[in-house]
C-alpha cells in the first residue's frame, strides 16, 4: 500500500466518521467597529495613501462632480454600463455632451485593440467597500465585465456611503459568501478587490504606480 493509499484509508475509517473544521476565533476582526463617519474617514485615508482619489458627494450632485472631473481629466470617451443604475444616470446626464459614451456590448475579441488603446476612462458601481483597508469590492457581470475596471487608464467607482463595511470579515458575513442554505447567495464566482490604482514593484522592491491597468482610481462616495 502506498503512502497516499494509507492516508486515504485512515481518513475513510475514522472512528467519528466525519471531519470537522476547528473552531475559529474571529473576535480580533469583529471587534473592529467604527461609526459611519469614522468609516468614511478611514476608507479615504487608506485609499489615498496608495494614490487613490476620493471625493465626497451627495446623491443630488454627484453627476455634476463627475462632469467636472471628466473635464479636468480631459476625458474624451467614457465606458459605461448599459443596465446598472449608475450607467443609466450617466448616459442620461451626458447624452448631449461632447464625451462619447461607450458600451461593452460585444465579446472582447471584437474590440480588444480599442479597449486597450483608445478608451480614456470607465465608470462602474461597486458591491461594497472595506474601511479598514480602503478596498472596493466589485462583482463583475455581463453588464460590467471585470476588464471595465482593470484596463482603461482611469476608473471612476461610485460608492454609496452605506455600502462601507468595517472589515473584510464583515463583507463576507453580510454578503453571505459562505451561505449554503436556500436563499443564500454564496461566494461569487468572480469578485474584484481593488485598493488604489494599479501598482507593481521591481526586484529592488521599488513600488511603481500605473504600470499596468488604471493609472488613476477615482472614488465618489455618495453620502
């Protein structure tokens, strides 16, 4: 009998008949609780520390701020969702502007060259965010594929203040990533955790920003 077979045989004939995971103590993360204002401040501090850009806006004026930023960044075209509310709002607001509104409405093979070379910026919503680490949580889908937030030089992310969670543990539990009972969404097949614009380091551990992917991450927090 090989060592592999011996191990599998012992597992099959365990006396208790089942394998159980050890009890975990999550108090170190569950004790991290901040007020809504503190979460906003902490999130902004963390994401700005890695060259992200944060703007506090209201639900009734965020589109005006977006237009100002688009002009400031000299954005000539903007990749927007077609079905998500963020995309619908932006398309209605900018329909008569000089900015060309693009849509991810075909397989990547059909417009890879345009996406990688000619798209100025993209805008997406987010699923939630983590105050402790300054991280956005995105769930890409057909309307907002992951390349929308990973390729264009500028990524605008629209975050509602009540989407801010204290910790990654709170994201997992509030989103029920581990849920198996009926009605639980469970772990997404494709989730993105974004903490600032793209960055990389060379062999000498020198950190460089904007080498690949978005050179700028601009978060509008709607309060």
